[in-house]
C-alpha cells in the first residue's frame, strides 16, 4: 500500500497529459472500430488477454508459457490486424477540406448542387446509383479498376452514367477533388451480419468502402427511391435534397463559391471610330 502511495506522489502534470493523450487515441480507435468487423477481433484480443492471468493463477504452466510468447508479438499483430483502422484514425486527426475552389476548373459551378440535383432526379426515376467521395485516404485503386473520366461533376453526366440503358450504370462513381474521376468502379461489400435485409448490394458496397476508408458514399435505391449517405460504416437513409446537401458540405468541408462579379470594361469613344469586333457582354 505504501508503495502505491509513493508512486502516486510521483504522478505529475506531465503524466496526466500523457495519460489523457493515450486515452484519447484509444477512444478514437474504439469509435472507428465500433460496429465493424474489426470489433470482433478486439473482443478476441481482450479474451486472450484475460486468459493469461487466469493461466498464471491456475498454475497452467504450458498455457502460461505459450501465451507469454504470444504476448511478445501482440503489438505487431495489432498493427497488422488494424492497419486500416489506425490509418483512418490518423487521417481523421489531420483532416482538411475536401473540395477546392472550382474556379478555373469548373467555371464557378458548385459540384454539390450538381450532385444533389442528380441524386434527387435519379431517386424520382428509381434509378440506382452510388457515388463515393474521396477524402484523405486514397481511392486510387478503386478508380483505376473502373473507367477513367476525370470530368467536372454535372447533373447531365451523372444522370447519363446511372441510366439503366447505358453500360456505365453497373458500378460506383468515384469522386476526387470535386471531379468525377472514374465510373464502373467495384467496391468491397460489408460483411456486417446485423444489416437489414432491405439493403441491397449498393448499400452494402457503400458501407463496405466507408468501413475500409474514410470515404463518404451517397446511395440511391432503385427499389425504394430513397437517398442514403454512409460515413464510417454508418448509414442514414431517407434524406431529401436539402439534407443531403448540408451533410455533404459538412463532411467534405466544401465552401460554396462566391459569385464572380462581371468585369465592366470602359472604352474611350473616338469620333468616327468603329467599335472593336468580337467584344461581347
């Protein structure tokens, strides 16, 4: 007891800050693992950690020796098993804005408005769609497996892609830096057994890609016409256009571009001179 009191007396403000940082990192990691396949592995590691002290107290020497050797490599095993979750946690700590100003590339067009308008139009016509937005973690491997486009996001393009009569509708659209990077991209499906049976392959793909990366997915159901958004493996269904736009702006850090003022050019009037050709308003 005296030893414990002596150790606590040495506990200073630096130790408190250190404990707070470690606790915060574990908290963020558990938030990422919650309701994912990795959470089952966490419980497995917890059970493994509890067996060790039990084997020591019960005098199971062989089991105690075996677990002692396993514990020596447990840190490496955690890094290998949870590499995706650890990467997501680190990128979430330093997340920056997704969209840059579209002036110069998109002519002042708001990509969020175009995407939301396309999603609501597809939902009204019961045309299925899935659009995945890259954030900090790269979706390059999925984009390269599809058909590269590198086009500005527009209502006409997205509606054309997901038209059931076109060969591009069967797959996902990957968005990178506010542009349509690729279409017909195939995504990993979630293996979560607790999902509703109402969710089809598009919803499962949207959940799967957001479990593996920090991407945001928008899914339009062809059966119900409902619009859903998926983040960190969690799906929110039944959004209208305004709700979808607000969520996308918040999640992607998009700032709506300000309208550009038209430049007014003044020309000196010279008696008897003709106006220069090609000048328009």
